């Protein structure tokens, strides 16, 4: 009886751990890419933005993911993956800018 209870408790612990891990993975992959941003190729990023990215502040940008706002000249570069991803916004002239406000 004690052995069955112990096995049951261990299985419940593993189940709970798996559920929590899946929940965290889901939120980690849903990064804050604002609505209206569409993914683009690196070749579609304007030259001034590429020039700004060449500074030491944006190491690894070459492997980043690039987005453009459908309704404006706002560009987003996502460097890194998952929870470690960093987001940088630029206007078409390569000037760093703030992230757009998200409506809740």
C-alpha cells in the first residue's frame, strides 16, 4: 500500500512538472511581436537600418529575425531565441525608436 502511494505521488509530480514546463514553453515562444508586423527577409531591410545594426550594440543581428510594420515604416529586429530574445525597433532611416504600444 505504501509503495503504491509513493509511486502515485511520484507520477503526479512528473505530470505536474511536465504540465508546468509546457506552459512555460508556450509563453516563452509567444514573444512580444506587435500586431501588424510581418516577417521579412534580411535583404528587404533598408540600408540605413542595416548600417545602424552594424554597431556593437546589436551583436548577432545577422542571424536575427526581421519584421516590418504593414502600416508604417517601422522595423523590428529580433536577436536571439525564446526568453533570451531581444527586440530592437528602427524607423526607415535607421534611427532607434520605441516599441509601439500594445492594445490590451
